[in-house]
């Protein structure tokens, strides 16, 4: 596991599995979770089709290859 930072773009966690597959994870534990620009940049640059944003809200949603997952559910995925 690592992170990604390039100029103004940042991803909090990048989980590598299978050697060349990556899962970018961004943490947005605040009321406004719409800004996932760093995650979208990473996905486009490295050809990743799926990413995750851990959020404070109570409802899951899926938009343009990004799952917005409440922290409470993320912690249960063990």
C-alpha cells in the first residue's frame, strides 16, 4: 500500500494487488464529498476503472467508476 501525489493531485491510499492492479482510495470525512479530482486524475492517468471514496455520509452511491462508501461500511469489510 502506498499513496499518490503529483502536483495538485493526491490519492490517500493506493492498494496494489496482482502485481499490476491498483485500487485508489480517497478519504473525504467531511460534509462536502464531491471533490474527488485527485482520484479521477489517478484513474485516468493509470487506466484504472474503479476507485473508492470513504465518506462521512450514511448512504452509498456509485458514480462514474467511483464508489462512495460510508466509513461505517468500510470498517466492516474485513
